């Protein structure tokens, strides 16, 4: 009985992943091979999103006006958000904000990992190999190999670059 139930659950999970991946692909401007989505992900109609190879997400929402470029071997936990453009509050036609929007962009390098509940604001670049800790709010650029956390996210430490480069040279990718 337990083996049968385990097989049913495994088949259900594979079908769910295939379903969510198919829907997400339709929202993207471009994507590479190996894209996989385990939970619902969405992209606003006003965002242009380009994704590299081997993208894996457990739940990502991209909203606002602007663009996102995500590199190869990206992984994210659940409930992650990339917030692009916002209302124009500096030069708008009303208070608290005007009716026009300001487009913003986000660039995420290769081998980046988001923990769960991460929020990225617009006009941010995240460098290669960076790790964004669970619950972080990123409002400024993250250097390559940095591990950041908090609200606003601050550098906690850096990855061992020599070890990272060794694994990269050996093509030890996940």
C-alpha cells in the first residue's frame, strides 16, 4: 500500500511540475533548456523576462514594468518576488503618486540561489554565485559570490571563490 501511494504522489508531483513549467514558459520572452517550476510562478504582462539555462523555482512572482535577465543555474525557494517599476512619485500628477510608471530592471548572474520569501527591488544587479538568504529584501546591488541577508539585505560574508571556481571548472553544477 505504501509503495503504491508513493508512486501516485511521485506521478502527481511530476505532472504538477510539468503543468506549472508549461504555464510559466508562456509568460517569458526567452528561456534556455532545463527550465523547471515546482509551484506557481507568474510574470506581469508589462515585464520582459529572459532566463538562461537550468532555471529552477519553487515559486517566483515578477511584477511591474521593466525587464529581468536571469543567468544560468538559478534556484529559488518559495514565495520569491522581483518587483520592477513603480508609480512615479517624484514627477507624478498626483499625491501620493502619479498615474505614470517608471520602468526598472533586474539582472541576476549565473549560479545564484534565492532562499524562500526573498524580495528583489527594481534596478538591482545580483552578481555571479551570490546567495540571498531566506526572508531578505534586496534594494541595492549584490557583488559576485556574496551571501546577503536581512531587510535591507547586507553582506554577511563571501563564498570561497577558489572552491567556487574549482567546482565551476569541473562543471559540478546542480
